[in-house]
C-alpha cells in the first residue's frame, strides 16, 4: 500500500515529535493537523484544507502569513549574513531595531537587550532587577512579587514568577519563592471591579510597606492577563500599582510579550494608562510572528548600575547564541514599518469595536459567562450555569471541545481551560473578522447548547 504524503508525515509525527503543552496520549489518537503553508490570515494543511488563524498562531501574528514585504526583508538580509554574534560586536539590523524600539516604547526605556523568546526575555528582566540592586549594595532586595494566575514563560526563573498551578506546581521544589498578590479578576471574585482592584492594591501596599527592603521588583502582565484567562484589569489599576512601586523603591517589570505591538489597541498596554516601567519585556508580535526574537528594555538608571570599571564586577553576564539575530531583527524592522504605514494600531481599535458588536450575539446565551476584550485580545468564559457562574468541570474539556468544533468549521484556536480564545492577526479585515466571529459563535452555541 502506498502511503499518502499526509499518512507518511502523520506517522513520523507520531513516532518522533513531542509537542509543547500537549498530552501526547490524546494527541496521538486524533488526526494531527499538519500545516504546509500560509497565505494572508489563513493556514493550509497538507491535505489542502484552509483554516482561519483565529489565535494568531498562539498570539504572535500581526500581518498574516507569507507577507511579501516581510519575506523580502528576510531575503535581503539573507543575502548579506544570516547570523553573527552580539557578544562584543554588533550588526546593522540589531542596531536599527534597538533605536526603533526605544522610539516607540514608554518613555525612559532607552536600552535594548535581545534574546530569543518571551521566557528568556523575562529571565533577563528578573536577573537584571536582581543584579541592579546587588550592584548598588542593596543585596537584600532579592524577592519578586507576581500576581495570581500570572504566566511569564516556561524557563525556571519565569516559572518562579508564574502562578498557574496546573503548569507550575510540579516544579515548585526547584523554584525560588515569590510573593503572590491577587489579580483583579472581578467575574470570579464577587463581580465588583472596584472591590477586586482595592483588594489587589491593598495586598500590594501591605507587602511594600512591610517588606520593600527585601523586594527587587513586581512583574505584571499589564492590562490583560493572558494565559490566566484573558482577564482585563479594571481601569486605573496598573497605574496605581506603578505608583506604589515607585513610592516604595521597587522596580516595575512590564511583561508585554502578549500585549505588545498593537494587540490591545495601543502600541503597548502600558501606554493605555501612561505607565513607564523600569523594565519591559517584549516578544511574540515583535517580528510580526515570523522569527524568534524577544527583548528586554531597560531605563538608563538600570543600565547605569551595571556601567562601571570592569574590576568592579558589575557586568551583566548573560547572553544567548542567537541574541540579536540579524534575520529576526530585519523582519522586526519591516513589520514595524508596515504597522506604521498601515496605521495598524488605530486600525485595531476600529476592528475591536466591530468584533465587540458581533459578539453581543453571545451575551444572552445560557453558557456564556463573560466576554472579555481589550483590542483584538478576546476571551469568552464558558460556564455550566450562568446565574451562579458555576464553572464546567475541567474534565468536561468544554474549551477543547469548542476549539475542535471551530477547527471543523475552519478556524484554529486554542482554549485556556474554560475560556475560548479569539486573538486574530491584527491585519484581519472586517470581512475576515466577520467570518471568524461567525465560526466562534456557532462553535460555542453548538457545543454548549447542542446537547452532545
Ligand atoms: C507567551 C508569553 C510569554 C512567554 O513567551 P515565549 O516566547 O513563549 O517564551 C511570557 N509572557 C507572556 C505574558 C506571554 O504571553
């Protein structure tokens, strides 16, 4: 018997690939989706079926796939050099991109330290904050504050400031301890935004008043907590948190890996409340979703704490083989140029309003608990009982089943527990958003009300 190309690849996939965040026993027993190519905001599998990329390939994609301008930027750079190290030397795109990033970032962030994933960029922010205090003789400031249900990536430092038990608990014995304050998640904590915000600020204030001499930094996903369930902060909360940190001499690390590059309707979520963090972490959308480049931005004040005679031993000893990769930096520059030429950040606000109107169709459905949205970052929390907000039991896998239904209808997405995620590429036009939200609505209604 001659195997089709799909069968051959599926067999090799089953035999040799171990997938991230995946129970392989479930995965192996279903037909794997194998992507062959992308065009616009659609991906095509090896059997020629088309799917809307309804989660931007896990929250990365900006301009769609196979974008001529981005392809060209990589090809042009490839004709010069694919990679040269940033250890003690520079390259053209890494310099140009650093200057560009400083130009669009909240004020005060003047230095760019590259790495290759959100997690590594978080590690760098943590280590920088730690050594910043050490270099100044305040070596008692070693602890970090994070927020309940925070996600900052999967390397051990990032997991140490993570607070999602399902992902993080098993590694607890390997981690450094962090202080965890409540995240203002009104829907799950009484429903009153002002009350949950006050709870968060009170907990933070208390910690800072009693322990700021042992705390290096607070790390936060600004305005929208991503992996924790696409949970939007009450207005003013981030601003207040940043003020408290400043008052108590604790650094603020903004993890903009998910929220950066227009996703929330401004270039960075911090901009929504005029917040200037001491360290800012970016990744995901930085290269338009093309190549693995991330960065940690720092203020001059942080940088200057490391700037000394070599003998003083204040150097930041950290780096990765592919830090500042020229291909990645070149495509990031091209992506930012397209974002500007096409006014994409303003565009997100218009598109977000369209999606919001469309999703009102779900408001009164019996199993739609809450529809949360900031820009083109949308999470829909499904519940067994709307009035009591009783969640579906995790073993029912309501999110997984809804996403499977969406895939059968032609759209890809990946749930967060009982929260359905809709994070379309920023370039999606209104007709495309219309088609994608139709699938989203139909899959939610058919799975939660279909009786199967
Ligand atoms: C995805 C994400 C990360 C981790 O980024 P990777 O590139 O997957 O390592 C960190 N922080 C936030 C807020 C994220 O959403």
